[in-house]
C-alpha cells in the first residue's frame, strides 16, 4: 500500500511545493522569467479542459453519425411497420365486426318489430 499510494502522493506533494517555492523565490529575486512560466502554467491549466472538450467533440460527432444513420434507415422500416400494423388493425376490425353482426342484426329486427307494433 505504501508503494502504491503514499510514496507517489508524497513525491507529488513535495514536487509541487518545491516548484511553488522556486517560483516565489524567482519572483522575489527577479532572476527568473515569470512571464514565460506564467504562459507555461496557463498552457498546463488549459490542456485538461481541451482534452475533455475533445472527448465531448468526438461524442457529439458519434451522435451526429448515429442520428444520420437512423434517419436514413428508420423511415423505410417504420413504413413497413406501419403497413403491418394497419393490416393487423383491418383484420381485427373485420373479425370484430363479424362477431358483433348477428347481435346487431337481431337487435335491429327486434327494434323494427317494436316500431311496427306501436304504429298499429
């Protein structure tokens, strides 16, 4: 555990503190080129943001590709599915109408006889 976590962390902290002390001492003594180091620091601060934005760019490009692919392939498949559902709906409607027709015919005859009886 020491070699995997503690030692690298300690070395990193020591390195960052040494760099901070060196930059402060250079600034106080006016011996270092602070502007150059400021530019380098800005570059190192921007690099992680650029990497993350590059990842998002590739993700967005992939999504554009997938949406384009779907727009090309989905409409014909959707039309076939719509036709299939329409045929199924038509068949179900015919079966439902055929199953109710005897009852409606009987009720119609019954209503017709009742109307004829009332007229007499």
